């Protein structure tokens, strides 16, 4: 109700509770709401926390980095994606999710594609993200609407490591004609710098999915 007043207190409480979870003192708890607090109330000052947490919560931490305001988490995502860390693949996915919005995420993705630093088995995961899907925590206060629950039923996933629950879904209301065109251009750019057959297949599937969503967007437009 007064986030500017209690921002630091909220961040401190989230940090302390995550530290307890990391020490197995909250066995069986889903810590997704804590990551939501960090990305909603934090900025660049929580990036080191999220980088450290990626060792135990690879999805939650990279999702939070991707949702920090003004792209504050992108440098950390680029660093993780270029490392041998366990969250490398997750960081690549988040950079793909952000690539149509932030030029530095776009440039990093293109550079890695051109240098053949994206494993073939990762490309299928990029298809829905290039077409507008975004990662969401499954069980947090902001993800409790009826429409969200319906989306979760068909796209939800669970990772035993870290007890992580999440889903991906597009926001068709934000897929404007301009955004779709930008995504198509990005797909063409990626295609121009890679000859990986897995990439070619995933990119064509992303084009097809965008074309389908274009029709859906037109159907729901006022």
C-alpha cells in the first residue's frame, strides 16, 4: 500500500527469508513470492542477490532478473548466458524473451547465435518466446486471476530442483501490429547469422506461431 515507504524493509525481509530457504529451513515452501518482491521493489541493487540465488533457483532468479525495471538485470543475464553456470539456458531464454524490447538483449542473442554458442537443444525453447510468450511465476499474489489460472492449466511446469512452479503465456493485448513486425524482423536477423538446422526449424515455427497470433490479435481488437 506504501511501497516507496517500505521498499527497503520488503527487500530485506525477502533476502532474509531466501537465506533461510537456502539453508533448508523452509522445506517444501514455494519461494516464488519472494522473488516477486525482489523484482517489484528492487532495481540494480538486488542483481547480486539474484545472481547468487540462480545457483539454487535457476528459473525464479533469471525470471526476476528479466523483470527488473529498465532492463537492470540484462547485464547479469548476459554474463550468466556466457558462462558455464547451471542457469545458462535459463538466462538465454530470458534474453530471448527480452530481445524485442531491449537492444542490448537483442544484440547479445544475435552475437551468441552468430558465434554458435547456443546449443541446438535450446532452440525449441526459444520458439514461443520469440512469438510473444513470457515466463510467469505460478503461485504469487499477482498471478491469481481467473484468466491466469486458465492459462496455467495448459502451460504450467514444475522443476523439483528448488521447488519451482512457473508457466509461459502470451499477452495478446500487448502483441500489437508494430510489436509483431518487430518480432518478425528479429527472427529474420537471427536467421541471417546462423546456419544451425535446429535454429532454422525453431525460427520457422516462431514465424508460424506469430502469424497465428496476428489473426488472434485482430480478432480481439476493439
